[in-house]
C-alpha cells in the first residue's frame, strides 16, 4: 500500500513550492468513532488549477471536502485555503470558498434570483455589487430564463445549476464542487463541464467525481483517493504514463499467435503480449495487444519483428490506455496489495510468535469449527448405533 | 455581522409569507382570538354586560376600570392560544434546514452560528408580531370607544408582554427544532416543554419550600400575567430575557455539536 501510495505522490509534489499554493492539505485524517474516513491525506492545488478528486463511493471525497470548507473538523493534520487554516481562521476560509455539497443546498420556497441574492448577502457581497454578481452567476449557469421561478418547481438539472450558481455568486477564489454532474443528463453534463472549465484560471477548483471521463475532460490534475488514502496525484496524462509506463499497440497478423508472441517477447521493453478474441476473424489471422514499457516508441521494432518472422501484418494501431483503466488498476492493485499485506502480516505474526505456539493456536482456533463440530454431531450417532445394535 | 443577521431575518420572513402553512396558522389565530375578543367584550358573560348589571344593582365599590380589565382578560386568553400556535411557528426553524441540507450552506458561509440563531429568532418574532397587529387594532378601537378614552400605554405594555412571552417560547422552540430533523417531533416536544413551564407554578404548589419557590419563578404564566396587568417587575423581565438568551445560546451550541458528530 505504501509502495504504491508514495511512488506517484513524490514527483507530483516536489516541484511545487508550498507558499504559492491555494489549497494545501497536509497529513489530514478524520475518524468517526473508530472508523477512519480519511487517513494521512496530503495534496496541494496551485492557483487557477482544476483538481479532480477521483475515487469510488465512500472513499472519503466528501469528508475531505467538508474539512476544507470548515464544515467538519479534522481529527489530525492541517488544511489551508488561500493561506488560512480551515480550523483556526474558519471565517476567512469561508469567505474565500464557494461550495456545492452533494445535495445542492436550496431553499425550495424561494425564487432562483431571490435565493442567489440571499446567498450573496450571506457571503458578504457588497450591496452595490450584488445585482451584477447575481446576474453574472445566472448568466454563467444559463439560468436567466428561470430567474423568477420557484426553486421547488425546477427539475433536477436546473437545481444542480442553481447549486453551482450559489457556489460562484460571490466570485470566490476557491470553488469546491462535490459531484457536480451527478444526476444530470448528458447535455447538461457537457454544459456543467464547460462552465467549470471556463471558471478555471481565475478560480482554483476542486471537484470530486466517480465518473472517469469527467476527470480527463475537465481537470489539470487528478488525485485518486481510495479507502481514505490518496493513492496517486498527477496530471491525467502523466498518471497514465506512470501507471502503464509506456504505450500499447494492437496488431492484426496473419499467422499463429505463438510465433508472433515469441517474436515480440524478444524485445526487452515488451511487457505484455496477449491475444484479443474477435468472433468474425478470418482463418489464420489473429489479433493481439502489445504493451510496452519505457517512453520510447517501439512501433518500428514491433513491425520489424513481426515481418521478420514472415508473418503478415495487416493492421497496426497505437492504443492509449484510458483513465478508466488507470483507475481500475490503481484501486484493484491497491486492493490486491492490501490483501497481500495483511497476508504477510498474518504470517509474520505467526512466525514471530514461534512455530510451536503458533501451530497449536491454529489448531485450537480453527479446528473446533471444522473438526470438533463433526465429532460432536457424529458422537451421538455412534452412541445410538451401538445401542440400537445392542437392542437388536 | 448585522448584514448577515438581516439576511437571515429576511429569508425567514420570506419563507413565512410564502408558505400556505403560516397563513393557515395565522388564520386560526385570528379566528379564535376574534371570537375571544367578541366573547370577552360583548358576549352574554362579557365585561360590558356584567358591568351594566352591576350598575343596575347600584354596586359602585370597588370601581372597575373596564378597558384595563378587558385587556388583561383578553391578553391572558391570547397568551394561552399562542402556547398552541407558537410551537408550530418554531418547529421548522432548524428542522427544515437539517432536512433540506441547507444547514451545510449556512455552516460554510461566513456567518457564526449565533448570528444565524438570532436572525431566525428575530424573523419568527417579527412574523408573530404581524400576526398580533390586527388584534391590537381591535383593542385600540375598543379603547378609543371608552369614555374617557383609555391610555394607550397600557395597551403597549400588554403588547410588549405578549411579545416577550412569545419570544421566550420561540427561543426554546428554536433550540428544540435544532435537535431533530423532524418538524412534527420538534412541535410536540416544544409544546410539552411550554405546557410544563406555563403551569410550573401550579405544579409546584404542592411541593412548597425553597425548591417550589425556585421552580415557580420559571413559570411563564405568572410573569406573563404580571406584565399584562401592568406590573413591570424586573424579575419577570429577567426570566423572559433569560429564556431568550438561553434558547439562542443552546441553539448555537447544538448546531456546533451537530457538525462534530456528523458522520
């Protein structure tokens, strides 16, 4: 776990000078009772950047965001927004952020415009600026035709947009969006993404999502969070490179797969050669995927190897690994590593306790369930059998 | 800070005036209090009839100050009626915010918990005040019809007493509302607590001693009756102000605690 966690983190964080960061999160942890929601989360966001917070549900995205907004206190660690500590200077932090929680906080009995005026007043927008700020937020979120409609009467997509407008109405330097596109139809999702992209530059944005394409489309940088830990931080492109460490090719060749595989394996940079099944493939042809390591493009060598063996090369296509694969690999690899770690710890514990004690302990804890349960149930049967035979 | 409180007050008022529920409460309040007004003043058992029959019998001692007597009976009834209606006004103050998730907006805005609580309390007090205004109009008309016209200061003192009592009930109701997501539960609990405080002095008559004395001081009806009869004792004022301050303080604390325990 630590191995994977540290590897991508360091190159991303080292070049940043911490003083210039808009958001700095340092070894942040939060526990509810005994369960840890987030553990040792560290990342930073530079001004004008969009950071995507990617992770499965329950990974700790919302908790991290709530701590950043000052809504929840952290158990340990520090977080600073625009140079202010979220705990000690909570009011200053609140002045500098716009926040869209998972469920948009809307007063359904107000009109869109009335609600935005209320939020503007609440966030301390000066009287003279309110009208311009509200109309600019309405314009940006495409809500102009709904300005006098009661929020109660709006559809889910419009409510989400009102939630967004609420987060930007006071023009905050930092905007925190918790799953901004959830529950929207594809067209609205595109609108929201464009809006977020248009906000970057002047604003620093953190958005959380469990939808992968969203991150590669909108974000400059990605922090992948799983089970309360940030497992990787980098740009979407670099993350892919880091993870796969190279590019891949898909080949269609004429000839046996084994021959092609053997030929390609001769290249030291080739990591994986695998066959791809396709139903209507002509006799004698096969499809295969080659994944290579390192940054050098091996297209020339691969084609040379294939052709050099007398195989026919009919198609050769470069494939980029999508972020979805990265995400899957990260979280599943994390999972596998986790299991391996616990397995290791288990065996280490048994070793440390010593074999003579460890083995009887194993038999004591495990056997009663399996072995002694059987004798118990079989014992009466054995008793009854002789007795019945006696009676007979 | 003042700006923030004003923002909250305006929002609260807006939601009351936009809600059919609040109008229903106001309607019931006006209907019943209008009935009380007529019954106390003009009814067969009303003040005017009883004074007239006294005159016929030739009883002049002790003299009766009719407007004054009327107001204290009417305001007493109004107080009891408010006891039922005020929990319904205060029940949604925080319970609705919790249910809607808008508490997260307030808690991440540059406004302190106590400013929110003060704003909300002021908002609901203003709404209740507008509810009582027409009734005070009735009383004022009745006062002006008496000869010689009664002093309006008595009316104003009575109104102030009613508002103070209402503010105390609303402040405690607001605190109870901040404890739960359920508006109904908040209303029931508030009503139970207020009923207890309303008749605290009756309950402790049997206890007696210093403990009974202390508890009887918490009684709302005792201090309320003093105020609407024009007895302006500082201890009564202090009790009401303490209730209001305690309500605001506890509300701010409970919202703070809520954020710490939220999972």
